[in-house]
């Protein structure tokens, strides 16, 4: 497999960033919702450490992916035979995914900065975790998580539609199948 994308396939770098980010986002969502529901402070602390670490990683991966396309690679052309409206919808969903990911990263960092929880999560401070709901970035962070789930569901459904209904090899472009 080539490092860079071609007209009809993503390259190894784009594929690696995509799938690493996808797995990390599942971990972020799971750990975030579990932390919100955790009754024990020790469990919440562990889950939030995982959540914040994965969150920072996803922001960095997303910035790397954007930078890779701007500086070193180009996205493949739209899949052959894709109606214009579907291609446009795909571009909008991908753009929204980047905006939501970066916005969630910013709101998460904002919560850490405003609450002082970064010291507890990463520097070993023994102060209790704050009630994050009292900080302004918590609202967009929570709304963003739901919007991210909806966009990911739409993105996944569209990919599966292309693979199983249209049988156009779209998943092969991203390293799955042909």
C-alpha cells in the first residue's frame, strides 16, 4: 500500500489516522458516558483520565490528518457513479465531523482549564474532581457528544450502504475489502 492517496484509494497514512481515530472516539464516548454515571470517585477519576487522554489524542490525530492533506496528500476523488447530492452530503458530514471533534476537544480543554481538574487527572493532585456541569464548556461538550454519535451513525450507515447495496467498493478505499 502506498503512503499517499491515489485518485481512487486513501494512502496508508490517511487510513491509519482514520481507523486509529475511529477506535479512540468509541473509547472517548464510552469512557465519557461511563464517567458521567460513575458513583465512585475513584472509578470516575480513572475513566476521566482515559477520556481526557484519548480526547487529546483524537484532537492531535485530527490536526495531523488535516495537516497531512494540506501539506502532503490529497483526498481521492468521489467514488465513481456517486450522485452529486450524495458526494455533497459526504463532504458536509466529513466537515462536520472535523468541526465537532475539534470543538469537543476545545470544550474539554476549557473544562480542564476552568475547573483545575487537569492537576487531579494528570499531575497526581489529590483534590476531588469538580462538578463539571457548573462550567460553561460542559453544555457544548455534552451536546457535541450527541451530535458526534449522530454523525458517526450516519457516516457508518452511508459506508455500509455503499458496501452492501451499491457494491461500489467504497470501503476498499479506506482499507477494508477491495
